C-alpha cells in the first residue's frame, strides 16, 4: 500500500524510535484497518440506480448474527477475529471482535445491503456482501449467517493487510487528529454522516496527510451522490500516498459515477491488476468496459465479480442481464435476473426486475425496438 519503511533513513529511524510504543501500536492498527471498517472502500455503483429510502427511519430495525468457522488450529489461543459491517444504502460503519467461537452480532440495523469485512489474523481480510432484510430474517427480526472457510479459501480469498513497517506518514499524525477520527467512527455507528464529516474535516485540518480521513470523506460524499467532491478527496488522499489502494479504487468508481468511463478504465485496470480477486475491482472494471460498449471484456470481469461474491452489492448480474438482452440471449438474461432476486429479494429495483422477467418470456416474438431492457 505504498508504505514507507522507516528503516531506510537514519533520521526517520531515530524519529520512529523516539515515539512511544503506544503511538507505534496505533499506527499498526491503522495500517491493518485501512482497507476495512471505517476506511472500507465503498464506491458503490449500485448507488447510482437506488432511490433514496425515505421510509428508512420508520422501518423496524433488525439484528444480524454471524458465526465464522475456520479449520482447527488456524488461530492461536486468545487470538480473535475482527469484523466490520459497512452500509451500502446508508452511511453506517461498526466494528466488532468475534468471541472464541467466531460468533458476533450487530444490533439495531436498518434493513438493507451491507458489506462485511472479516479480518483473520495471520491471513488477512475477506469481504462478503450480506443482506439484512425481512426476507432473510426470522420472526424476531434476526438475520443469521454462517461463514465457513477451509484452508484453501483462506489462502485464495484472504487479502493480506499487514506489513512489517510503520510509515512516516502514520507516525506523524497528531493525537488530536486521531481523536477526531475516533469521534467520526462513533458518529458513523449512529448513522450521523454530517457529524462524521465535521470530525473528519477537523482531523484533516490537524493532519493533512491523514489518508484514512480523506478517503472516508470521499466515501461519505459519494454516498451523498456528490461525486465531484468525492473525487477531490480521493485525489487528495492519493497525493498524500500515491498508489494507496482504497482511494484508488474509490476514485475509479467516482469517475464512473460521473460518466468518465475512459478515465475510469485506466484506474480500474490498475486496481484489478493489483488485487485480481477483489470483487469490487472486477466489478468496476467490468462496468468500465460496459460503459464503453466493450461487452466481451465486460462479461469477463462481471462474471468474475459474481464468482468471487455471488451477491455482491454492485449488482453485476444487472449489467450481465443487460448485455444478454442486447444480444437477444433471453434465457441467459432471465437466469441472471432470477439469481439477482434470490440474493436481493427486497432490493429497491426488485419489482422492476420481476417485471422484466415477465417481458422476457415474450421477447422473442417482439421486434428489436420492443425488446425489454433494464
């Protein structure tokens, strides 16, 4: 992630050594957390087609319970898995530590789509989309899901997030800026986006090099659909740390959101090359090709995104169905839409998808101008 090793410069080594161990430990935690939790990249192209859920405030809240199962001996004694839940339709972030049996829960959640980041010590992070909606909940308003990973899955799916060095940039962030950052996290747990922005802006005032704060400001403004401002913050983060993965992938999404598909293609090619098994990186690259009408390449990367996370929040199945419809491949289009409903039965666009499925049955008897599209 573009970390700067303190060991390479004598003065910086002395500077790092003079800092307290508490500061060093904070920097290590920041480094391991930079791509998840509060700093999870949420450039969600799905937001471009989702209406604002005005009734969210009055919708009954739900509880999400999960259990992570790993091969015996994967974790040392007393080592725990950390999890972070990040809202897709709403600005929300919360972090928990699983118990000794891998169990965790998040309470008082607005129904919707969430991205779950599972941080497994010594392996890395695995992300998966989860639906916390009425269709998946029991009579007590509880959604339960088990996540089982064998050794092969850990080796293939876990993205390493730890490094052996602490960057000079991280060490230089003041205690006051870190305090504002922690306050922003609390605000996000309460779904207070404006309050989080206030504290993040103060953090950046204190420490302009605070990449995580800049990235989060961009993420919140993206969710507010202020894509130009989101782009500005992502670029500022990259100015501070060129090549940082989260601001980079988020920038690619912000460019797509503004219809700048050729600029986005260059960024998304880079991020997919850096993390070829990241569902979001593949989805955004697929969307880039889709917007450029390069449907063969779009199919390749959208299919890969779907394979890596079958219910991914960016909804690659919608774009895949659109491509198949344009090619008069109605059976394939219908299958994608039916599978979309299996994973997202309560999605805002579910009714439109159901209507399209009904039209597909008669599509072969219609003229090209009358064929259904999404």
